[in-house]
């Protein structure tokens, strides 16, 4: 047994065990953390396959961004754990049926004509200084630069559309703009008017008004 | 490997448009609401500049750029010019309408330009990836435009339907494309055609892919039985956006069909396969479109069914499988864009604050209110129905001619019958305009620009019909040099 196959089996064991715990863990936060563990071990497996760029992308995108967001949501929501556990075993039969169907489909593909081990020989070993990342980057910025740029434009459209469709100014907002506050001048707020002087009333007049 | 200036020369119009969209996006932030005219002017200027660049760089040969991702041929130049014209006309027509409905914002203009960019990418695509990306850029901008009128629940519902069904169609298209890739080992259009011609592709998988691609295309064109989104979206969308959806994207969809079906899958037995699929789609579209349109009381909904039937006619031109058939289909789609612009422009003209002139009654007695607009609408309706001497007649005639020459005389007869049925609901509007008493007697108010453009548009439907030769020559030259 070579070193790489030992690593492969170790990672696979951890992956299967953590994937099982994702669906059996009682606490949703634990389940999410087990999902993180399975992503990281899957990234390790991809590294073994010399797909280092994909492995790092998996860790950065799924673990770093998606799962953190997911954890935030899980922690923010007030989830009733007992309700969540209800009917867990009721779904066992359909789940098993689906699982066996998937297993059969995978077996049909892998033992079929086109994708069996015989028709998919292992690729030629790559030179030691070969870099996946560099090759991907080279392709993206040379052969595929035009679709790459258009994909970027699509993201820009998504941003513009999202803002155009959701940005609303609240009519009842009490927000005060400090910049406009400091440029206020006295004549904007205070108006001095000149009017005829009135005679101050005497104390006798006031008591007369009160007593009526 | 290395990009040279030769890669950038043919893409000049796209680059110019993208740079200008970004400029408009930022410049608009500094404009106050009453200065929005600046954005409007800048948008029209951008389209004019793109038209100038496209005209200046148009050539009679085919040139590729970006490692075979992009193609610049006479067909793409001609279609791009038509797209610029119809987008510019859409903006002029809808300015007053969007201003009254709180949609007169910078995003209306930038999203329209992004959609234009998407159409240009589609028209110039030489790679399935570019066809798909251009289509998505166009569709995403259109979904947002439909939903842009936020106060209207109908618009939101229409946008939701459009988005869900559009995503489904994109999925089918991608599935088909992936199968074609599996069968031929390439996504580049000339290479796919090459592999199929040399017979080194797996025909079963190819056929599967073809079915999915045709279904996706029919969805985007709105051909029966993939048409259910069209009436709801046309009715729910703000009229200016319905105008947009019904004109320029059809030109791009035509280019999509030519690139996908003719240029990459147009060899040997595959040609016969998709001809049969298109025959079915065309007959169903003409039948359902024309017959259902009769029952409509909402003009926008009626025009939606009319679009469906026109797309059936367009498919007729494509399925004839000859260069003359493709050029008559191109002529047809250009004429359809022209008349569609005018008809929706008329609805926009009669609409005012808080009032949509989208019911048939709103056109009653238009002759009393304004004989000139009634005459223009008459010309447009005659053109839609295909009554001589308007241009619609010539467009239908040239498509039917191509169909007969391809040996499908029975199909041509069927198309004529359905067109006769369709003439009923177009002529009904003419009757309402000339022989009924007006229900709505508010004076018609409009900008000077709208009046001039609408007059040109209506008169063009007549003049191009009397002298159709030049436009037909443009289409023929474009298709001959491209294929």
C-alpha cells in the first residue's frame, strides 16, 4: 500500500463518516460543521487527483463563503429541534429507494461501455512544475477571454437589476443628512419679522380675565 | 494564443457599447431626476455611434476573432444595424410612457443597452458558449425590465413567469448543447459542422441534442407548443417593454436559429430531421396564434398571439432549407420588427397617465380623433395582415415562394389559409377605428419626436412594400455571403 492510497482511504473514511453525521446530528449547527468537515476532506481527495485549483476553490467558496453564510442563517433562526426530528425514520423507505436507484445508475454508467475503467485509461503523468491554476488562468485569459468578459457583464447586469428592483426609499424614514444639517444657515430656519409693538398687559387686566 | 489587434477590430461595436453602458451607469448617478434627458440623449448617441462603427467596419467577407469565438460576417452586420434601429425607436416611443410610470430611471436605459449587447453577442456568436452567454445576457436584462414597474402586480407576475419559463428553456438549450458536444467533441460552430459532415459524430446522441435545442429555441421564439409565456408577459409587462421584447430580440433569435440549425446542424439527414420538427412548430404556431387572437379583447394580448403566428411564418422561411428561404426569413423578421414597433408605438401614443390604451375599445373612432394616426395604424394593420401594397404582403409572399420552391406546396396553402383567418382580427381594428364612435375623446398628446418617428414608421410600411427590392437585396447579399 503506497502512501497516497493510505491517504485516500483515510480521507474517504472521514468523508463518509462526516457525511453520515451531517444527516444524523441532532444539533443543526453540528450538522453544518460536519458538512464543513466533509467539504474539506473532499478537497483533500481532489488534491490527490492533482486538481489543486479545484480543491482550493472548494475550500474558499464552499467552506469560506457558502457554509459560513449557512451557519449564520442556522444560528439566526430559532429552530425547534423536536419538530425537526419528527418523522425522521418515516422517510427511511423512500430514502433507501432513492439511494439504491442512484447506486444502480452509477453502476450502470461505470460498468457500461463508455465510462468503464478500461475505456478511461489513467492520464499521462504531468511534469513536476505543472500548475493547474496557471493553466486555467492561461486558458481563461487567452482562448476564453471573450466568454469570460461576457460572463462578467452578466454579473454586472445581475447587480444593476437587483438594485433597481429592490432599492426603495422609505417614506416614513426619520433619517437626517448630517451634511445638509451643517450647511444650514440662520436665514433658512429663523425669520425675523417686524410688526407693530403691543402694549404689555397689566396684572389687574389678567385677574379680570381669569375671574371673568 | 496571444491576442492581437486583429482580434479587437471586429469586436469594436461591442466594446464601444460596453464602455458606454458603464459610462452611462456612472454618469446617471450624478444626474437629478429632471436631468434624466441627459441619460436618454447619451443612450441614443451610443446606439448611433455603434451603428456608425458597424457600418464603417462592415465587410463582404467573413472574419473571426478571439480564437473562433466571434464571427463578423455580412449577416451579423445587417442584423446588428436593425437591432440598433429598433432599440433606438423603442427608446424614443417609450420615453413619455415610462416617465409617467416612475420607470424613467437610469436603469431603464442601462438595462436596455445591456440587452442590446446580449443580442449583438448572440448575432456574432461562432461558438455555442457565446450563443448561450449572449442569450442569458439578453434574457436577464429583459426579466429585470419587465419587473421594473414595481407598483404593478401584473408586471411582477409577468416577470416571474418569464423568468421561470426562460430558465427552463435555457436549461433545455444547454442540455441539447451538451449532447451535441458529446457527439461531436466541439462547441465551435464550423467544427461541429465539419464533424457532422465527415460522419465522425454519433447520430443518436446528435439527434437527442437536436430535439432539446429545437425545443429551447422554440421557447425563446414563442412557437407553439412552447408559447404559454408570451401572452401573459406581453399583457403584464409595461407596454414599452412589451414593445422591446416583441421586436429586437426576434432579430437576435433569427440569428440564433441560423447559427444553430443552419450553420452547425445543417448537414444531410439532420437538415431533414429539424425541417420536420419546424414544420410541426410552424403549423401549430400559425393555427393557435391566428385562431386564439380572434378571441382577445386586450390589444397587447392579441398582439402576443399575432407574434406567435408571425414566428410560425418565420420558421417556414427557415425550414425551406435554401439560401433564398433564409434571406426571405430575414426579410420577414425585419418587416415584423418594423410593424411591431409601429403598432406598440401607437399603444404608447394613446396611453397617458393612469390609462393604458391596450383594449380594443380604446381604438374605437380613432379616425374622428386623429385621421393621420388612424391612417398610420391602418397601414400597420394591413402590413401585419399581409394586404398589398404594404410590406407585410411582400414579406409573406417571399417566404411562401421559398416554401413552394422547397417542395412544400401544401404547407404554403396552409399558411395562406391561416393568414386569411388572421386578417380578420387585424381588419377588426381598422373597422373599430373608422366606423365606430369614439369612446375616449381625450386629445392625443405626444412629443414632436414620437410624432415624426411614428409617421416615418407607418409610411415605411407602405413605401418599403411598394419598393421592397433594396431591403430584399440587402438580406440576400447578407445571407449569400455568410452561408
